[in-house]
C-alpha cells in the first residue's frame, strides 16, 4: 500500500565513543531529514518516469494474457514477501535504534537474518513442492508450473531486497535507500526490456527480470552493510532470546496484519477476475491484462498523492504537537481539496491523450482497458485522497483505525466484484473497486471526525468532482471551470479563510521569486 523516503558529519549514525563502537570504530554518515526527503522526492520522480516507460513497453510487447500473468505474479510477490517472513523487517524502523543504543546491533542482525532466511527458504520450498496448487491459486489454472518455479526464486530475491531496504531505512541512510530504489527500478527496466527483446517475450522474462533487479540492488548495497557491521562493537551481553523475540514479534504481528489488509485490498479484484470470471482461465488472464493496461497511468496519480501525503504529514504533526488541532484540520481539508482538483485536472488531460497511448503505444491491443480508464482514474484519485486523509488518524495516534476502513473496503470490494463481474465484465470489476475505494475514503474521514477532525461541505463536493471524468474529458473540464468560478465568486467550496491562505501563499512565492 508500496513504503514509500545535506548529509552532515555531525549526524553520523554511528558516532565514535560509547555504545557506538568506541574511538576506533569507523563512523557511518547518515543523511539529515531535509536532505533525505529531497533525495527521496527527486529520485521518486525519476523512478516513476522510468517505471512508466517500462510499463508502456511491457504493454506494447506482451499480449494481454502474458500481461495478465505478470500482473498476477507481481501481486503474489507483493502479498507473499512480507507474509513469508512474518513482516519482521517492518519492525526495524521501531527497534533497530533500540537495540543499537544498547550495544546489541550485531545480535539483532544475526537473529533476524537467521529467522528471515529460514522462513524464506521454507516459503520457497513450499512453492516448489506444491506447484499445481499455487498455480491454481495465483493464475486460476494448474498449468503455469514453470512460472511458479520462477516465482519461488524471485520471492527469495524480493525478501532479501525488502529486508535490506527496511534495515537501511531504520539506520537512517535515506540516500542509500533512495539510490537502491532507483537502481531497482532502472535495472528492472533494463533487464525486463532486454529479456523480452533478446530471449522470450513472455511473463517469465518479466518475473526473472524483477527477481534479478532485486538481487542486483541488494548485492550493490553489501559494502555499506559491511561498513555498518564493522562500526558496531561485538555484543558483550546479548539479550535472552525469549525477551528479544517477545519484544519484536507482537509488533510484527500488527505490522503483518496491516500489510496483509493493504496488499489484499490492492490485489483482491484481480484474484476475483481469475477465479470468478466466466470463460476459460486464458480468457480470465486476458481480462487481467486488459485491466492492467487501464491502471498504468492512474497508479502514477495515486503514487504522487502518496508522496505528497508523506511530505505533508510532518507539518501536520508539528501543528498537532503544538496544540493547534484546528489548524491541522484546516490544512488537511484545504490540501485534500487542492489535491483532488489537481488530480482530476490531470486525469482530464490523460483522457484526452488516452487514444494516442492505447492506439499507438499499446498498438490497439487493449480496447477494454481504454473503455474502463475513466473509472480507473476516478478510484485512483479517491485512493490517493484516502491515503492523505489517513494523516489525521496518524497525528491522533489512531493509525489502527485505518485497518478498520481497509477491512470494510476489502469486504465491499470482494462482494461487489463477485456480484458484478459475471454480469458486467471488466466494467463490473472497476465499478466494484471504485465503490471499495470510496468506502475506505468515507470511513477514514468519518473516523477522523470521531478523532476530532473538522470537515466542511466543500470537501464532500470536491470529492465528488472526479465522477465528471466518466462523462468525458470535456465535461470534466467544464466541471473544473465551474469549480474555479465558484471558488472565486462564492464561498461554498473554499471558505474565505482558505482563499485568503492561498493568496498569502502565492504572494510569498512571488516575493521570493522577485528577490
């Protein structure tokens, strides 16, 4: 639902002396928060551009059935990788520093590596020993034995990559994390395009490429990991195993539940297609491929919303801790309105260019994907707004309430998919997923209200604006023009205080540009 990211010598994570390794221990430099966020944002933008180009070429070269196979394989890896290791790497951000400050980093690393390696090996072995069952589960047919075997190898690489990424993030080396994610995206594109072009134009090439990209990225980070190991003293009094695991595993359980709900919510609609769509398994996978083509661009909008939400959260948290709760609500309301309108405007532009993308770049192979694109854009906008709206629950220390919203949305999405898919085809799936995302968004806002968030009528009206996309780009453009007119002349969508705040922000930016 993926985890998202000026170095100074004074901020070295492993300073000399004390618990950090003594005077002779080498110091490891880490990044300041500002530099880390800036690096993360810059590389995230470049990474998404590379990912978009890669996705376009995959859609262009693969036939819809192979694209559906890759979509299901990708979804399985994202779902299985954290479950296979009990989401243990998800605890690193909370507990690496705890054990490091007590001089027990090496013990922490040895024990978590041993357990994750054992669990990963067992998971890969289970896949290899029951290929027919997993092929039926993942692809809706028992015939994809070769792909299941490739998934077993790729799963090991993904688990290794996720482990190291979580560790480096916990050690506050955002620069390395950003570089690794960029390397992973770029190497996946290079390997994937190379294998599709020179070896075999099938889902198998893409699965191998993704596993290889994760393995390559993990290997490139090993020198820094060795430096981190050398910077730490040998543990003199390791914590007893029972006390060690009793601290990590309960927290890991909550992380695993959150990961499970998030990943299930993300892949449930495709699993319903594979197992409930009328017709043969090949036809169901072709339908998944059509669906995948409609999500290539809209998912970029959702990821943009996630990045902006990550940047917004520290500012909201600052106001919260200063006791300015009303200001948190006001800023979040204004941000949500602007975000939804921005994404709706971008979506209208995407609809105008969609025939060029689908007919030329995708070679006209995904007519069904083009037909459902407007609704896919709508639910990705609502998904992005929901991710940002959760910020209030995090500020109020009610992050667990998000799981309630996700559970409800998952139940609604699966039920409606099962009902509507046989009768309406891919349109039924996209409408069901739209309803599920709307349920999550409404529940998150309602739970935020229960935690103290103030909402206004204008927010609800703005959240309905993306529905205009279903009537075409020109209708959406007229709706956006009406919103702008209303915002200037009236106070129903944007209050006077919100408009004054926007004017003040614009004035400050212009003053900075003029100086």
